[in-house]
């Protein structure tokens, strides 16, 4: 039997962590809209405060849901990737195995900026030498 309408597509894509967050966000927003409509129709409350409270609640809720994605998180299963080291192709989730874009780590501590500058200069010299067609001297020959 074929799928009818967009709702089955939302349910099918809702298997990942991000998909579940999306479905939760859509359901919560629709629920807030329905609650505001019921408040407006069934109570003597004006539409401005009801809609204002619904919009404020939606903004706070969406902000909290989006804050979950600020830290390194697997988008497929929701596993915390803060302690997982980058691989050559990015970060592999230890829970589900999906790959994620790696994050650039900045060295801290006892790194000498002069050593970094010397390494960058040596790499630039080697690149220039390779482009000129000559063999670059190794670190022991320089």
C-alpha cells in the first residue's frame, strides 16, 4: 500500500536523533497553536495575550531543543561525542558508527609558537622546492 501525504514521510525520517527532535518541535508547536486557539475561543482571554504566551513558549522550547545540538552530538543516535577523538575521515560515533565532520582542535599548554612557525616555514619551503622541480632537503640535511 502506498504512502499518502507528508505525514508518513515525517514518521519515516524520524528515526534519527535529529529527526526525532524535528518531529518533537513540530508537534509541540502545533500543540501550542491549538492550545492558544482553544484559549481564545473558550475563554474571555483576548487573542493578543494567548498568542503572545504561545509564541514565547515556542521560542523557549525551540531554543532548548537547539541547545542540545551545541555540543558535539551524534545526529543519528544522540550519543555525546565530546570525548571521542577525530579520525582521518571525521568522528565515528562509537554507538552507531555514523561519521560526522571532525572538529579542529586547538593545541593548548606547552606548545611553542616558534616551533609551529618553523614547521610551517619548512612545509612552505618544501612545497616551493617541489613546485620548482627540485628535491627538498630533509630535516637532517638542512
